[in-house]
C-alpha cells in the first residue's frame, strides 16, 4: 500500500524521491528534548535545532508522532519543512532532505529544545511596551516562542501584519493570547499587547537612596530596557503604568521609588536625585580589579573610581552595602577612594589619601 505522501509531490516523482525505512522499535540514541512547531507557512526549525534523520523517529514519537505502516518516510520535497516533521492530519513522521524546502503550512516541524530558545513574556501592558533592542524573535521563531508562553493560533492562523498600534516583532493579544507578528518597525504598542522577547543578559545593580545618587557614566539603561532591568531588582509597575517624565528632583535614567518599588524613567539629564529614589544601573564587572587585602596595596592615581561610581564597581566584585548604605568617610588607616572591608565585604569610600593597613581591598579600574 502506497503511503499517503502523494499529496506532497506528483505521484510520477514519488518512486524517485521516496525512501522508506522500517523499524522494529524506537531509536534509543536521541537524548535531547523535542518540540512540535505548529503548522504554518514557512515554519521551520533553526539550523542548529534541526533533528538528524537518525534521531527523527524517537524525537517525533516523543511528541506524539506515529510511524505510518511502521515506516519513516524520507524524501526530497519542496513544500515541506527541511528535516524531521509530522503530517498534520495523521501525525505521520517524515524526514525531508531538501535544504531549500519551504513549508506550505500543512506540516509540523520537530525541533530540538534548548535553553537558548526560552522566551519571556512582558507581563505589564502599557503604551509603548516592546522588547529590549536585540531581544526580538524572528518571524520564523515567533510561533514556537509564543506557544511556550501560552500563546495560541486564533482560528489556526498565525497573524502577521504591518500595524501601527502594536509592537514590532512577536507578541500576544492580551484578550485571547492570539499569536501575532508585527512587521512595522515603527509600530507603537497601544497597550493591549504583550511582547514575546528573547532572554539576554541583564545584570542590573540597584543603588541605595542618597542625595545626588545616579548611575556611573555610560551605565544607564535606556527607556526600552528599563522595565526588564527594574523588574530584575524587584521593581513593579504601579497600577500597570510605567511613569516616564522630565523631573528635576529625580535621577536621569531608570530608577525605583522605594515606597512601592515602582519603576520610573527620567528624561532630564540635569535632574538631581533628592535622596528618595534608587537608580537602576548597568553593572561593570569587566572593568574592575579587586586588590588583595595587604598593607599599602592601593589603586594608582589613574585607577580610582569616583564616589558616585564606587557602589556599582564594588558590587561587581562581591562588595555589599552594610545596612543598605555606602560608608563614606576620612580614614588614615584605609586606602584612598573605593574599597571593600575584607571581613564582611562592606563597600566604603575614603575621601582622603590614607594608607591601607592590610584589612581592606581597594577597588580599582582594571588597566
């Protein structure tokens, strides 16, 4: 009996293109995790997440695939996805050897699941919400990423459009979790949509309250990055809103109001923190050198951090704020500038030219 793959290619070519492999059981060599990508026009696996022909049967069976007449169906088709896939109506397992094939929407690719493929959903909806630049999924990746977060295909359709009131890239409509992809790079979220974003390294530092306290130069987050960075240090959106303003008594850039940890963004470069707010800053671990706790060990003149920069620099090499505060003073027995007390790693800043008695570790610019 001829397998029902003749719907994919003309029957006259079937004998030339099709190979059939018979199986007595499952191939036990595949040790990864597989995922079904919903059928859709041109849906496919990323190149590095393709499943080999040898692993196709076990991987596909692990997600509900079946062997039609105990056969893996192998061919060189132009209208199916490359690699391992299922035919939608009966979940029959196939493998396509054509690297230039384009899914016509009738087949479900089977892909390897890797940690890098994880996605996160921006939970807060407000005007202008979007992914951090460089953290967008492509159109081909969108369905898999959104499905992993509870997204669904509305009427079995992947909705793609050039909308002006939605974010660019992959997103869900909040009302029914329908998966969409916006192709308009200038689209602005009207507040009804939840962007689906690729994770990336966000390692912010939350500074304590203090008059004039701000992020070090070049260590501010952008307005697009602020929600993700603020959330990473315990920030929340007050009543679902992201306040952005031109305040004179708040720091420029991303910050939290510690009364309720509400995330804010200040656009006033001349704004001065009146001591109430906590700046959210980028870390700078690659720029910092922690000297050993030895007598007379200190930074050179060119390696000193300023008092404003001291907390971020010291925190990046293991320093902590004792009681939530930077300890600043004038000590003759401690090194000048930024340092850590060796015993409890408390961050200090010495405003005079003292001499290290061996109990402190200077925090220096690396180089």
